[in-house]
C-alpha cells in the first residue's frame, strides 16, 4: 500500500516513514508545500492529512488531488507517531 502524508513536523519525517515501513507501506511525506501536489501525489492508496500542522491552502490542494484520483483520505488532528499508527491500523491492518 502506498501512503502520502501531508503536514506534520519536519523533524518527525523519518519517524513517520519508519512507522509506515513497519506496516509494509511505501511512504511519501510532505510537511511543507514545495510546489504542486498534483505532480507529487501520484496514485497513492491513502492520503493522511495532519490537520493541525498543515496550511489551509495545502490541505485544499491535497484533498482536491486525492478526490480526482480516487484516493482514500484520513484526517487526523494530532501529528504524532501514535496517531499515525492508529490510522494505519484502521486502513492497513
């Protein structure tokens, strides 16, 4: 399963990737907006949106792209590794 994480903390990127690897998921993490989400998301199976640490503009563009490609969306307020594990257990486990 491929997962795209939008938002979160930059210093936690490696932890997010480690948690996803433990669930057998390929991961792309975008804590900041650096260009168009359209080119970055690809055909992911799941979009995880950390709503507390993402800009409104970035959230809107990520959700629009996910809807266009038919990607499942999980919105999580907390951007902790434990919150990420809970989402992955729900969708992958």
